[in-house]
C-alpha cells in the first residue's frame, strides 16, 4: 500500500477505513470481526493506518502470546519474525507453495494467507508443536525413516499437511495422501518418499511401531 | 574439451597435497559394513524438527529488512531516480542507488562483460537492479520501494530468441550486437557419413525455458562488526560467495565470512552471489544494523537463472544394421541479455553419447532482453537428450530395431569428443540399458502396447532414453579435518555445502566405514568459511566423488595415529592392530583388546586430528556417470491428458554410498524431468512488453504430488570403478534428470503415434496435435 490510497481502498488518504480494509481482505475478515479483538473493536468510521498497531492474543502450540501487530501482518510473519518459530518456512507469501502450512484448529492452512489478527481465537499448531519435548512426533519420525525430504525446506509444511490429514483421516488411501499433500510443493521432488512416510506415520500414530 | 564449461566444475591441473602419499592410496573397499546401506540422514532431526537454521531463518533483535527494486521493463535506461519521498516513508533507514557513495561498483560476474556495473543505468532485462531499501519491517520495505520515483526511458525490446537474428528485431546491444557466442565442433566427414546411411532423418526440436525456483527464496543476512562482514547466504558454495563479495567490495578474504550450513534448494541457481548480496552488505554498512534481504518469489523468476530455451535441429544417418553414420546438430539458444551459457553443453550428448564417426555441432547463442541463464541441473543435457533420444527412437522405428537394442549397438568405451579420446574408467551404460529393460519388462510392455485395443480412447505407451553426464568425477581441491575425541566420537570438518543430496550423511558413513564409529556419533561441521576447510562449490554432481575420498584419507590418517598411540600402550606393533566397534584389537592376542576411551594417551591428548586431501583424478582417463530410464504412460486421447504410470531408472553412478539418499536423488531427478517435459515453461510477453508473464507458481507450474507416478524404481548399477577415486563414487544428482523428458515423449509417441518435438507435453499442445493428426489421416 502506498500513500495514494484510492476510493476502492476505503476512500480516504493516508489509510483505509475499517470497512474498506475488511472488504479488501475478503471472507477471512469475518472471522476477525467476530473474534472480538482490539483491532476489530474500532468503530466503523475510524481509519486504520497500516502502521497502527493492535493488541492481539495468539494461541500457538498451546501457549498464549500477547502481541502488538499491524493489521496487515500475516500470521506467517508474526510466527517467524515475532515469535521466533522458524519451523514455519517462507516460500512464496502468496499461497502457492505450502512451505508455511500450519494447523488452524486442526486443519492445514497457509500461514501466509492468514492475517495475524484473523488468527486470534484460533488454536495454531506449527511444526514445533508436533514435537514431544525434544522427541520427534510420529509424522516427523516417519519422514526421517523414509528420507521424505532432500533440502528440507518444504518439509515443515509437508509434515504439518500430513499431520492435518491424519487427524481427519487416520487411515488414508494412496489417493487421499496424494491429495492431502498436493498443496505443498517439493522442488527436490521427494513426493514418492513423502507418500511412504505418510503411510508409515499413520501406522505409528495407530501405535504400530516396529521396523518400517 | 570445453574449457569454459569444465572450469565450472574442475579447477584444472595443478599440484595438490595428497594424503596418503602417492602410491600409498587405500585399496578399494571390499564388502562394506556401512557404505551403501539405507541410513537416515545425520541431520534429519534438524530438518524435520525445525531446528535447522536456514538463511531465511537467521535473525537478530536489531535486524532490518532489505528489499530490492528492479526495473519493471524488459529494456530501459534510467534517466533519474528520486528517493526523497521514499526516504520519508515510515520505518525507512536507508536507500541505496547507483549514486550512493560507495555503490559505484563493478559487477564482474557477467560472462563476456567485464565492465558491467552493480547499478547499470541501462537495464537490459526485467528485474535488473535499480535500488535497495532497508526498513524496519518487510511490509514497510515494499511500501517504500514502490515510493521510489524512477524516470525511465523505455526502449524497444527483443524477447523471442527465434527472432533475435531477424534484422527487423531490436538488437540488445548497440549498434547491432545480436550474437553472444558461436561454437562449432566437427569430427569425421559429415557428407560421407550421410552418403553411407540407409536412412536419414531430420527433425526440429524445442525445449522451453525452465526456471529452478527452489522453495527457499534467494537471499542473505549481512552483518558488519567494524570492517568485518559476516554473511549468512543461501548458497551452494560459501567459499565462492566469499571470493565474489571480497572482490566486489575490495576487501580481503579474511574480512568476509560466509555461512550457509542449511540451504533450501539450489539446482544451480545458488552457485553464485547475486546483486542482492552486495546490496544487503552495503545497506548493513550504511545503517550499522544487520540486514536480512530475501528476494520475493516473483523476483526469483526474473533474476536468478534458468535452463535456457533450446531450438534444436538434428539430422541423423543410420545403416539398416543400426550403425550410426552421421549426426548434424544445430542449436539456437539464449542466455538472456548477456552471454551467460545459453548454449552451454546442449550438444554434448550428440558429440559423445553414441559411437558415430561423423559429427558436426553448430551452436549459436543470441541476446534477448531477459534474465540471465545459469547452470541448471545438468546444463544443456536434458535439452540435448530431448532431441537426440527422440531421434534415436525415430531411427530405431525406421530400421525396425528395438530402441534398446539400437542403443546397445552404439555404446562407446571412450570419450569421442575429447582430445586424445580418453577411455572411461568405467561405463555401465550397457548394464543400465539391459538391466533397466529387464526390470521394466520392456519387451513384453512393447508387445502389449502394440496389441492394445485401437478403439480404447485411453492409450498406453512405453518409452525410454539414455544419457551420460559430461563430468561427475569430481576432483581436487578438497581438504577434510577429522577429529577423533577421547571417547571415540568424532567431528568432521568439511567446507562443502549439502544441498539436500545427503552429502553430510555420506561423509559420516565414510568415517564410520573406516573407523567403526556409528554415524550418529559423528558431528558434521560444514559450509562456513570461518570455521571449515576450503571446498569448491557443490555443483556438477561432483560433491560426493570430490569429498568422499578426502574424508576417507582423513579417517585413515586418524587410524594411523591412533594405532601409533595404541601400539605404545599395548606394546604391540601398530601394524598388528585392528579397529572394530570402538575397540583396538591386537591381531595376535585378542584378549588384549582395549576400548578407545581407555587409551591413556588419547585421554591426555584429548583429540586425534586427521587430515585428508583429495588426490588427483586418473591420468588420461575420464570419469562419467551413465543412465537409462524407462517409463509407461497413459494418454487420454479425448482430453490430451498424460498420466505417468511408472518410471524405472537404471543409473551407473559408481558405488552406491547411501541407498536411501541415492533413491531419493533418482525420484527427485525424475520429478524435475517430468516438470521439463510436461508442466514448466517461462512465458514472455513477446507482443507488448517483453515481460515475464509466468512469474509465480500458479502461472509456472511445478510438478505436484498429483503429477508424479506412484511407482519410481531405482536400479543401481555399480560397475566397481576402482580407478575413478578411492571410494568409487561417481556423480548422481544430474544424470537422474537428463533422459527423463525424452523418455516421456517417446512413451507418448508409442501411445499415440504423435511425435511431440516441443515441450511441454500438456493437454493444450497434445489435443491440438491430435486434432491435426486426425485431419491428416
């Protein structure tokens, strides 16, 4: 956004109105508006500038974090740069690659496509939240065993996508696994090992340990 | 020899320190305990837990964010830049342009252009550097970059390399420089060769421009402490970045430390520093704060390299008995706005893969107003294979010979294209073809597709392709320092980057093989110019064959010293000692065995330090990997959709070092080859603007989980290469993607009878070709 804010963006210079702002961010804003946080509580006619900070509380990996955020900050930005949770990777910041996949109330979503203010009131789980202390969680363990990565950069997103899939569907078919990770690009091309790891993770989660 | 291309991967002939001494090299391993086994990575925990710190993860409490502003035009001159209002934007700390003090720097990393500027007032391609901005948050950075007012003189452009030689097109360089480079290779007598042929075919082929786009964006974090610069850089070679940055900034190498322990994919696009690297360093200097500068995803599509488009023509002559008599290959390519490898190695497979006495290759690199190319995973080879391997398929059909048999008939044992025709240390091409075909069930599969129901709209097809990779033997220099601690665990110090190929794990396995230490007790320290040993860049599939012999030498050096200590303590000659499972065992009296941590002298010393160097390659012999890939497709003739059912890949990359990471390379290479064949293409707006249209992963489609077959089978051919180096490993990461696209095209031909000479084989093109095919019939 630059200084020359136009009619479409809210109709006043130097910032956007709440209405304009929410219209421009789309359906996700409804979540924010109903979540009852500080930013959304401003009156309809009050102008929110990009740099106006709002106070929010985010529930991430079971911990509450009180934060001051700009309304335009993405959840991805806040997780990485403000909370230091670098397991969530930045790949495209436009909802294409899935490297920033996190669980929002248990379902995989791209953190780059969610505003931090929208995430208030949701339970966020990142890669770090899948660990048991210093021990790997079952999906992470399965990825290690099947070498389901090369450079490892898309891996947090892939792991979280598989975790989300297995929470919804503990016993997925081959095709369901494919679809479950189809929103996560792997340029190294390790998909076949990711499929195997997903099956192995399902076994591990069902308590079927032992050799893979 | 193609000096320029080979210099990328080999430093050349020079004396190197050797350990052990020449003539004392260790014997090749016999039966191995660790090497070759499927062992999970030593850094797997870090990569799956989020503990691995990639460059994009590096941060400081006082960090600032940098962004670059690039030219929005394919060709434009900068008249003036006004940063006044941008400087007033919230959070702005500094703006860097060509007129900033200290920014008037030479950018020498453009081939054939030794006086190019970091900030060139003539931006010959979209995205070329205009300014750098450094701000409190990335959001403010983008705001302020957009607030910079640039007055451009927008110039006509040329974006289609096929029209670049047309005098009516604009030339990139005044007065009329259109051609960056030409190359010609010739052996034998072409005319005579074609006269001897029973069949002569000539076909034009084209591969579209492919862009690497690793998932971690290109970028770095720059931090100054006085006159000392530390750079965290996503790169394939920290020492090369160190050299580039020191050279451009004019400071000693000792004042630049580059760290790149984890990097999120490169595929050739992170072999060099970018202009952004220097911008980050200068902004950090201007502000006295650390600066993180990651390119945006869009920018990575514009300025970080590509596999250039190749317009190829191949004329081939063959006798009815399958003897190749002549090959005439021409290619028109482009490296973008500067000479940058736009035709590099495209002709290599035509020159060297199959026995043929009469060969001519003519290559022309033209200039267009687009971002520069760089060595993309096996530069030139997948394009050359697209032409050659489809031509081999066509020829075999014409002479009524099986494509595998035809290739088997033409396997050379030496490099025909190199001076002196050096023999290969090993060539497993025959075994790749035979064992690959057998595992795939090639003959039966061919029979089945020939007999399939003509009325079924979904048609099956099988196809194959073969290749070599022109380097892949590795070579000096490399130095490894291996520390054995008093408790029997170890630290391996190596300068090389691990791109995700499993380098660190394989090196730990080499130590484990020699010293009996479990890989998980070996800490690997790598890719840091400040704390690890000099290494060349990880590229050219040379990292494993370069580093693993040096690691083996270091381990042997440790063992020698260890036995000296133990011999004194146990009063047994060192030559009578063996090392097993952390114990020193005298051959004569096994009851006297002692655990490493019980050796008094080792405890006192604290550590044994072994040093290993990479010795020279064999003289007058050449080391190349070879491969053959087979695939089956199903083509829906109603929609033009192609589904790949299965891929079998037989690779001779020397000794298999780790079966798990080896197979992973194979499936990854095939996946990337599927991208070249079926989904990826850079689109430039030839009509209006010359700009890149496909500048994100929606418009430029990478293969996804839905585009790869469930069955990819890796067949490892180990030719037991005892000459290549002391571990017998050859390169793997590049050959795995060379024949893939051609094998798919051959399979689609087998299914439909339609020869697809242009990538990508997508429903749009295939349905159009099928409609034309029907009309013709």
